[in-house]
C-alpha cells in the first residue's frame, strides 16, 4: 500500500482527532511544489543604533546621494528613491561582525534594510506590542495581533507543529512570563517565556531526563483532571445558556492543550534528538547574566525549530517596558563610563546625549544579540531541509529589529532591520543594503511593508496588516527585498 493511502486509512481510526495534524503535515510535504516556511524574529529592546549596523560603504552611499554622515542618518536622507548598495560589506559594521565567523561567512545570506518608519506605534520610550503589530499599544493592551501570531495562522503553518509560535525573552528581574511585546489579537496579549528553565519544561519536558519530565507529567494529569471536571459540570446544564457556552469554550481550550501534550509525547524520538542540554547541566538557565540567559534561549530556539516544535519563533532582549530599561550587562563592565555599570535607562540617556562609552556599550549589546541570531542561522544552514532541496536556512526568513526604532527616545521614523536567509521563500539578500527615502516622502516605506513581505512568503495577503489607516503610504511587500 502506498504511504499516502496508508496514512489516509490510518487517519480514519479512533485516534484521528489527535493524529490528523501530524498526518496533514506529512501529506502536505508530499504535495508537488511544497515549500517549508519558517519565520524567526530577534527583537532588541529600546532602540537599535543605526551606526551599529551601518558599514562605511553604506554610510558613504548615503552621503553620495546627498545625505549626511550624522549619527542619526535618517534625519539627513536626501534620496527620493530606494538606494541599493551591492556588496555592502555588512560584516564590517560593529554590530554585524558575527556575519563573518570562523564557522562560515553569512554575508551573502544577509541584507540590511534602512529607512522604514513605524510612526503609528508611537515611538517614545517603548512601543510594547506596537513594534510587531504596527499599531498603537494602549493602556488596555494591544490594538491588534503581532506579526508572529498572524504568520502562524497561514495554511502552510497552522497545525503543522505542536506550538503555533514560540516566544522567548530576556528581561531584568525574575518574572517567568511577559505580556507586553506580543499579542494574539486586539486586547489579547501573548505570553513571552522569560524563564529559560520554565521554557525548557514547556518545550522539552516530555523528553527531559530531569525535573522537566515531572513538570510535563504533572501538567498532563492536571489537564486531564480539568477536562473531566468540566465535563461533569456540563451535565448540570440543560439546553443552552451563556454559562454553558462559557464552559464549552473553556473545554475547547483545555482539549487543545491536552492534544498538544499527547502530540509531544508522540514526538519523543525526534525531540530527544533535538533536545538541548538540561537546565541541571547548563548553568546559563539559572544565570543572572542576561547574555547567558539569552544563550540558553537561543539553544531552545534552535532545538524547537530543528525538532519540529514550531515554525515561528520570537526572541527578545529587554523589550518589556520598564523592565528592559533597567537591564544592565555585567560582561560589558569595562566598557561602561569609568568601568561603572549603569542601569539601562541611564545608559541609553547617556548614549543619546553623545557619551561615546555609552554608545559603545549599546553597539556591543547589538553585536552580542545579533551574534545569537547568527548562531540560529548557522545551525539551520548546516541542516538539510527534509522533503525538498536546500537547507533549513533557505526556508527560514530571519529578521533582526528593534522594539523602538532608532534610539531611546524614538521618533519611530527609522527602524533598522537585518534580514537573514529565506532564499527559497523569495527573499533577496546577497549582502546588499537597501535604504528607503526618509519618512515624510511618498517613497518612504514602513515596517508594515516588511511584514507584508513576510506574509506573502507565508502565503498570506497581509497588505492591510497593522493599524495605519490613512497613514499607510503603500500596501504590499518590499519589491527590493522580496519577489514571488
């Protein structure tokens, strides 16, 4: 019997509801022209210094086009059409040096994108979910879904993996979860897993050889008890009523979690093969150093992608409002003014006022964080794609960006981005830089256009993504970066 007929017949059995997502993924991979699609976003909190990602060649191109060589170059853009710089020597920029590494040069897999604006997000000290939603984050919460939630609903992604998206973040303090940066929809924040050990238990507890296994089994038992308890409660309601509907909605959510637990248990072999080191064996999980916790999250992101836990990942550093402002970086102590570590808010004030030591610390933060993204890229580049040609990186579009534009007190007029990978999805990298005309011109392009590009690569028309309304300059993807 052919594999397709076998799977179709098996899917008619008693376990069909639980197994259908897995069968759908296998069958879809056999379709002619099937293209795996993954998306990874690394987001640096409270401003990304443009000079950290600008090579001298790109700076000179801006000057040659009539612009200035000032620190905030966007304030002096003079070009009126997209400025393209080929062979832009991206790795020579301080923050992007990890592109050129002993493990291989990634410059041809990268593209720098400058000139994008996102004024709808508000700028200021923090945009919270505004960076990823292209909408204003309100006191009552997000104004719309963030891009990773939207991408996860693509027919090419939804149901393929146990987790529609994996969201990981590094913040100051000991909180386990953050709710500022991501959103499922308007008024519905999506949790960002901040504690690396807790994230490990959620993602790999089913194959843990330590405490994570007990956490996984306890959660499974609790969900089973909750499901039974709800079903008992439903028997006391006859007919339909608002109360019964609430219980039924709650039961549906619990059933989804039960199915995910069952699915994780079925994936034990592939998850065991991809699993990173256990928290008990890796001191970075419990470290107070943000870069060490970041490295633990990077390991989890790599393992989640290679193990088939998700096709969409977000990793953040200091994006959760005031918690991000307070973050300091002990590994960079010698670079701080006078060798004295400053709180994140004071550090950024110093940088914005021109203190060279503070500026250099921020550039080093970008260098470290971007280096973690290249670690993910190299892991995917070294892994052949299953079911088609090329590598996992060819089928993964990665974006490095800021949660707040170009500086601490952001005007949201410049939102530097670095694109890595995604060649098989239609992205054009080749070591280029694209600098769009400045905000205020009708040839300016917005962060939402980059997200439009990700959407089209995912098979979704996201031309109206965001909440820009009359402030939307032009719909659709960035043709200089992506083509079908």
